[in-house]
C-alpha cells in the first residue's frame, strides 16, 4: 500500500516573517491581558493624550496589534 502524503500544519508559520509576526503579536497581546493590566498598567496618573494611563497604554498596545496585522498583510505572510 502506498503511504499517504504528509502535509505541514497550516497553524505553524513557514517563513521567517511569519515567525516574527506571530511572536510579536503574542508579545503585544500578552501586554493587554490581566496579569499585566492589573499589576503594571492599572494607574490613573499620569494622564496621556487626555486619557488615564491605562487607557493610553492599551490604545498603544491595540494600535501595535493592528500594525502587526497590517504589516503581515502587506508582506504577504
């Protein structure tokens, strides 16, 4: 009997850009999860751009997440 072909998982990145994108996205995503937000970012002062520190920090993290997605789209990863 012929052996069935082996396929690579579509869940694992195949290129260097794909690995960079996954690691960067996961690192940024970890910054907006409860251990970090409750212990590190949970401050009202100082105000940044007219927002409390927590909201400004989360805004920067979310913009970074969208930036990673746009970068991967443009690179064709």
